[in-house]
C-alpha cells in the first residue's frame, strides 16, 4: 500500500512512500502500527451490514465562519484584501471573494480588468453609514431598517444589487403608507424607478383618494399630476361630487396661478354623475365656472344629461363622462320573510359579507323572477300575473318600480335570461294550474329595450316537453339544461341561436336532473345541484364549448335545488337553493369550494349582480 503526502511551499512536492519504507523507519514504526489498526477497523466496519452512509450537517458551521470573517473586517487583519472608500474618506474593509459571491455588483467590479488587482476601490455618491450597513448585512444576513434610513438604504441596495434588502425596504415603505405621505413616497418610487413600490402607491392612492385630498401633499401636485389622478377609471370615489370639490379646492389654493388651468381639470370631472340637486345648488352658480366659457359648456352638458335620464334612462349615451369610475359589483338578494310574511330584498356586498335591507324594492311572489340589464336596470318578471316592472338602481335611493309591458302569456315555472340587453322568457306552464302537465308552453318571448315590447321569437324551443330546466348564456347562445318532462328526469341539453332563430342539440350531461342552477365563468358553463329521483344533488358539471365535453368537478358542501349561480371577480358564486341562506364560492384555480353564511334567517329565492349604486354605503 502506498501513501502520499502533499507539502506546501514555493514548490508543490508529492512524495510516495511504500509500506516497507515505513516499517524500516524507526520514527514511523509507531505510525505504521496505527495504520494497521485503522486497516483492521475498516475491514470490520465494511463487514457490518448495519452501517450505512449518512450525511452530517453542522448547522452552526456557516455562522461561525462568517462571525470570524466579520470580526477580521473590524480588526482589519491580513485576511482582508479589499478596501472600499466613500466620498468622505471612510474606509470599509472586506474580502473580495465574499463580496463578489453576495452580489453581481462586486463580482463585476472585482473581475474587471481595471479593478481586479486593486486593493482600494472608491465608491462614490454613497453615504458611508449606509455602505457600512449593507456590507455588514453581507456578512451577517441582518439589517436594521428605520423610517430615517429606509429610502437611502433602498437606493443603495438597488445600486449594489442586494435584492433581499430591496424587497424588505419596499415592504417597510408599503406598511408606512398613509394618506398624508403616499404621494411623496409615490414620487420617490417614480424617480428611482421602483416599479413594485410605485404600483402599490398608485393602488393605495386610488383606494384612499377621499382621504388623500384632505392633505397638503395633494395641493402641492402639478396640474398634470392632478389630471392623471382624477382621470382614472378605478379611483375610489363613490360620489363624483368629491372629485369636483377637490378640483375647485386645488385651483383656489393658488388661485391667480391656477385659475387658467380649470377648464383642463374640469374636462376630467364627470359632472353628469353628480346629482341634479348638487348641480343646481353647488355647481351652476360657482363663479369660477360661470366666468369660463368652456366650463359653462361642461355644466350645460351635465344638466342636459339629467333631463335625458329623467325622460328615458335607456337612451343615455354611454360615454366616459356618464360611466361611474370604480364599478363595484354587489348582489341584490330576495328572500321570504316569515316574520313580515312578505318578500324582501337586501343589498349584499361579497367583499365584506355585509347585508343591508332595501325597503324600496319589494318582491311580488314566488313565481316572480329578477333579472338585470346593463348592470343597473333591474327587472321583475311575474309569470302568474304577466306583470313586468323595472327600477334603475343607479338613481340615488329612488328605487320605485316602473311598469313595463306585460308578458304575452301567463307562465309558471318558467325561466328568464338576458342576452344582448334583451330579456328572454322561456317555457313554463299556462294559468291552468289544476292540470300542470297539460299546459306546457313550448315558446319563447323576448323584451327589447329599444322597442319596449315583448314578441314571440320561437314557437318550439324543445323537442321534448322540458320543464324545470336550467338556463344559461354562453357565446351569444341560450342553453336549456336538464329538466323534467312529466315522467322522466332529463340530462339532455339544447341551445338556441337568436340570430338564426334555431335550436340545436348539445351533448348530454352525465346526470339526469331538474331545477339546476346554471352559471358561466371564463367561457365554461357550470351546472350546479338540482333534483332527481335520487333526491337533491350537490354535484357540479362543467361544459367547455371548445371541445363539447361535460366534466365533473368537485361537489359543493350542500345539496341545492334551483340555486342562483353567478360569476364575479374570477369566482363562481352559488346562492340559495333548497331554502338555504348560505353562499358557496368555487375557485377554478384551486378547484375547491368555500362557504359563507349570510345573516338572513329566511331562505333566499333569487339574486342578481348589479353595479353598486354610487351613493350606497353598506355598514
């Protein structure tokens, strides 16, 4: 057996020694005995079947090494091979290999031709205290961030490419955001191109707009910055009056220097969204507006808009001026109150899970169906009486029902859907309720906002007498799903193309059922719950029109009969069904259901999603 020894020095020598040479060496006789003992132990270990390879890790090793390195920096011993000098002459010591391994900034510096052989490098335009802090971080992994230094540390960390320090500085500043400082932090983020911080500031400013305009930071903005802010569609201003007031406040802060800018600012105030009362009392007689021809035009157009709206809401031109800025969606939910013995309605905010009763909107009876057109015109269609009513929920607390033309036929157990701003009433039974199965209606009638009339568009919507079906709208087609034909539960599906007035069969579902809920999310149609001879279901099937296939997805928590199904903010909401007061939410990304219980003690019968009324506050 040969043994090799490597010695250090100016020349590296390798010496090979044989066992016989070691044996003949008196100095090594003791050593050879030790080697023989080791060989013996090794042979014994190899014979053991219980001894397996194992990796050992010293968890304190790295920390102890870096503690020694950090200590050597502070003592400036011989192991330090680089000195960093700031503008004020301060020297910070370090090790090239450590600094280069921590950040690409130093790696590039030390491996460049000009700097590779230097032991002194000048770091200009960087405060010595901040540099010390960041170099200490490289050796310790710890850094102290405070209000006083966070902006300086962030700029320096960005320069030195210390990504973790950048991240924690941004997080620190985000937590410091409040209405009094967010505009200044946004300006800082924009100046240094910190995109994530800038984006978070902009989102905060839009959300807290009403609070921000109370502080002096807002008054110090340039006209361009004010315009950029008030022209946003998603700025959170429930009342357009507040936008108008902040513009007037900004102009009057330095009136002589800013009054000529008022027309440019007023161009972005959506005066048509201001209430008629506010216009008359606060806008019409404002001297700044009266004395400017362009501003007077804006006021006149807003008044004209109010006149048109009072005559015919449907004829209002859809322009940026008439579009609410941040259109938050909420539910209008109807339920039967056992204590009041009447149908009542509530606003429901899914973001807060809060309810607020709407006494102005009453519900006719169980055969009535709610639907919504253009997200703000709520229709109530009563099949038994043929009555149809409409209310505009964008009006300020004035939710009185306006009578619309009656249905052409009496209908019970019918279905309603909305497509291209038209209301479709589909199927059902006539008024002869004593013989339910004889009086099946195989017709569709449609109400157009343009003509304000109902007309029959299809005299035969199904090859079978399909009752209690579900209805959904997908890709400008109307689907009727499942149902009951008087003796058998159905799993068949048909779709209607209004442009061709034509019905076509669709591939069947896996499960026969009626009284299903139907909703469409991201181009996929979901059929939820329903009833069959097996009872009430909690199963869900999804239909993808691109491949024409039905797929079973995760079951809901509860069985539901005839629930409302709605798509909102990338989620699928299932409301009510089987006298339930709960809401289930399906996330297509996680493919799972969650559940909320709303504080309604009575069963939910119907719901629609609408634009949140601009003056509504749900506590």
